[in-house]
C-alpha cells in the first residue's frame, strides 16, 4: 500500500479488536466469501476499464489478474509490519 493509504488508515476510528476489516468492531476479521469476492472482482474490473478509457485504450482489453483473498491479507500484513514515520 502507498504511504497515502497508510496515512488514511491511521485516521480511521480504532476498533476493540485488531482487525480493520470487521463486522464485529474488530474482534473478528470479515469473511470474504464467494459472493463478496465476485463483487470485488466486478468492481475492480469496472475501475480498470474506466482507467483504460481514460488512457484511450480499448476497455474490453482490460483484465483483472487472478488473485485469491489470501493475497489481500498478505499484502496488507506485509505493509503493516513496516514502521511508518
């Protein structure tokens, strides 16, 4: 994640537990089931297509690289382990 995103996350209200993506005030992590992942993929593809249009490219050629939910966790966790100034 970029430093701007990390700064934004630092301004969010603190939960009771350690989990940022939670439906239980941070006590338990949110579960990204099949429906949620499908919606996330759809929204990301729509955004990629919009970016392609802005660049003057064919939006039909925009592709979302394959990833699994665990990839998101791994990316966030690796960034969280790095101290910020």
